[in-house]
């Protein structure tokens, strides 16, 4: 990968899997799950759904 190029889907998924392993998370973790978790936290913080 060259400096300034976007990450590939595969490389991002690997980063997430490695972070989950380091955190001793045994359940499957995906980028999609993180996206929804973040959106849920924003909703709980009373952020307007139209902004999310």
C-alpha cells in the first residue's frame, strides 16, 4: 500500500480481528458490527438520527 491510498476492505477487517484478539474478545467482530454499535451510542447520546 502506498502512502495516502485507502485501506482495502480485507486489510480493515484484519485490523479489527487483530484488535479483538488482543482484547481477548472471543465472539466474532466485524466492521459492520462496529458501525452499528457506534450508531447506537450516537442515538443514546441524543444525536439526531438524520445526522447519523
